[in-house]
């Protein structure tokens, strides 16, 4: 939040999917290939090092130099099997993910008109449609977390609102809006997410409606993503946006686990990347950049003993 307030939020024109499109174009321009729709089943080894990835469709993708895993690190030991040192594998599996029981509920809404914040007025010329907005007192933050941790929907959740089409008008037809709503939510509701998903989304829309009064009446469609939905779509553990909780024992060289920091693993040729590695989640590109630099250093013989075995 401090970075957002001081520097603002930047978004690529066309939405966050435009980042993926740009990365794919760059990859293909350098002779690379992108594949989708087939999950990874196993990391294969040869001569004591990671050498290939077997996919669900039976394809085996071989690597001459390195295998990079950008999936949640808790899943990597199952892919690598006995090839990964047992102690490191155990610590990776145990990496905390939403350990407090508090996750995130996201509701993206399409609106038939322009969303105004008529409940808030300012003397200056600041357009409140542009920043990321946060609502709720300190006490509400604590109460929401306590309720979610107990497996209950927060009765009056603190919330976040971003009017995406205010920043990027290409995201909606002229005179209409799309917005993203967010609030704390239980990772595992007592009743289960199938039973409470609609109620949770309605409650969030109603709560933010106090700040943006026309929100409920303008809504023409929504996409709801609970922690369970996020896990099902991406494989992240317990719906954790950051793959691994940002706690002191899982930061810097200890992220995601002791023995697997610095993007390297004890299995030569197997590197880690993604939100579960340093510096963590958020759309910065730094985990990918830094993991790639680690591979290049090792290929040039300037890395650790683990990396030199690649040569």
C-alpha cells in the first residue's frame, strides 16, 4: 500500500494479460517456444542433474542446460521425487501458504455505466477513480482477519477497489467501467466455498457500495475468484497469492526454504522462480530476472558449487 500511495499503480494497456502476450512475443522472437494446456508430471534426471520435464500429454521437454520451475515451490518435490535432497524437499513442502487461514476474495465486475465515488468529495482536483482505494478502519482490518481465520466470512470486510477502466479506457466500452474488488476471506470456510461464494461476493459488492453508491445497480456481470478457485486454476497451495507467506523464516536466502534459496536447488540444473522465490509476489518480474541471472552466472562458472556442475 505504501508503494501504491507514493508511486501509483501502473497497468499495461489491455490489462494484465498484455504482460503475458509481450513476454511470449519476446520469447518467440528469440527462438523460444511457448506451450499451454498440459501440466507437468515429473522432472526427469540424467547423470545426476535435472534434464527434462514430462508433461501430462506425454510430451517430454528436454533441457541441455537448466530446468526452471516457476510453480509453487511446495509442488516441486513431488515432481523431482527422490532426486531432490530429502531435507530440502521436506522444507519446501512445509513452506507456509496462507498459514493464518486468511486468503483473498476477488470480484471483477462489468458495469453498464460510469462508477462514481459520490460518497467522497475533495477540495482539490484529484480524480479518485484513478488510485487504488482502500476502505475500512484498523479495527475492521483486525476483525476481518479474525473472522476469516475462524472460517467465517467477514461481516463488514475491509476492502480494496480499483476502477481498471479509469486507468486504461480500452478495458470497457465508452461510458462504461470494469472494476476489481478485493477483501480478506477464509481459506477454508466452515461451510465450504461452493456454499458461500455468492454470499461472499454479494457482501463485498454491498460493502463497497457505501463508497460507490451506484455499484450494485450498474453491475451487469461478475467473475468471482475465491482461494479455492485460485488453487484450482494455478496449483497454488491454499489459495496463496504469493505461493509462500512472507514471514522472517521464508525471506531472502531462506525463500522458499533453507537449501533452496538464491534460485538454486541441491539438484544440479534445477532452478526455482516465481512468487515463491525472492523477492516474492507482485508483478515486478524480479523473480524471473534474478533466477535467469543465476543460471547465466553458473553457466559462466561464477556461481556456487551447485551451479558449476552444469558446465
